[in-house]
C-alpha cells in the first residue's frame, strides 16, 4: 500500500474513533486529538437567524471562517461522512435569549426543539497547531493537558442584521525568537483563523489578566515567551450573548467537531 495513503487512512480512522468516543459520552477537550485532521467550531441557529449569521461571518472572516453550512433541519456534513452533528462533539452549549441555559454531552433533545436549525461549522485554530508542532513550536495547552485559554476583547466585530458583539481570541505563549515563524506558519491557514490578530501587550485587547481567561484554562507563560493571540471560533458565542439570540446551540469552548478533512487541505 502507498505509505501516504496508509497514513491518510489511519488519520481518518483516528478522527472517526474520536467522534465515536464522544458519541459514547467521553467528555474532554479535543486539542491534540486526531492530529492532522481539521477541527471545527459549531453554531446552530433557527433558519430565521441563519442569514444574519452568514452575513456576520462573511464580514468577520478572521474570527468566523465558515467551512460548511447545513441545510435547515440537517445535522450531517460532507466534512465527515456518517457523522451526526448532534452527538459527535464532546460537549454542547444551549443558549436561550442570549443566556447560557445548559451544557449537554448529547445535543439531540436541544435539536428537537427547532426543526429548522441551520448549522455552521467554523474553522478552528486547533487545525494550524499541527504546523506549529511540526516546526518544533510547543503548544502549551497540549503539553499541560488542558484547554486553550480564550479571552473576550475590546475589538468590536462588524455587525450584521441583528447580530453584534466583540471578537474572542485564543492565546498561545511563543518564545520571542519564534514569534515571526509562528505567525508565518499560521498565516498559511486562512480558513482556520490564519495569522495572529495581536502579539504581546494583552491590555491593548482589553485583557486585564492572562491568568483569568473568559473560556478555557489559564496556561503558563514562561520568561522569554510572548503571548500571541489568534481569532477564535468562540466569537459567535459572544454575538449570541450580546445580541440576545432567542435560541442557539454551540460547541463548548475547546470541545470541537473533528472532521475527516486533513489539515493540509486548508494550507495555502
């Protein structure tokens, strides 16, 4: 067998195995799982809100890069044959009138509340972490076995229809001498947030304390490291809160949908 084909088949098998474990109830962040396979953020909205969100994503592509949009009422995606978007993520959030109502490991009951939900899969920065790791750049949250830290910022997204809100960013500490390299590597993945939106000086993003992320877990920033910030697919959840969207289902931050699409597909 062709070694490249064998490696690809093994990676797809790992992605499918991970989805099966989540479907069976495994609850854990997905960073570092099925390496080399694209991960995605998720938001499902009633069809009445879908156009507003599609426009919001188009106007804010670095924070909300769209990988796929389902038909109304569908929970399937060509990004992962046979997958069920209602069950194959580790953890979901259910929102009512812009307020987090509950977190559930199985989204089927929530999906059943609205027959016309349109689901958006949004690029995730976990995808470009493969390139960073291959270059020998440590990913601290993977090293420490925790969730990536994410922060709400003072940067307003461009509004669309009834939707408005601020950008959310993820942060990775990078050795100062490798920041330019990390920026170059991630810029080659524009479909999964691409280049950093900010480097250093968290206060300029309105972040008062790196040790207190709004989502995820705090990570160590060692001497000689610079905090580097990328657009984050939790940004739609900030819009749900700010805009008081009547109903939405999202992934829980750091608990992604793992696709059957290799990371390199989104490398330019």
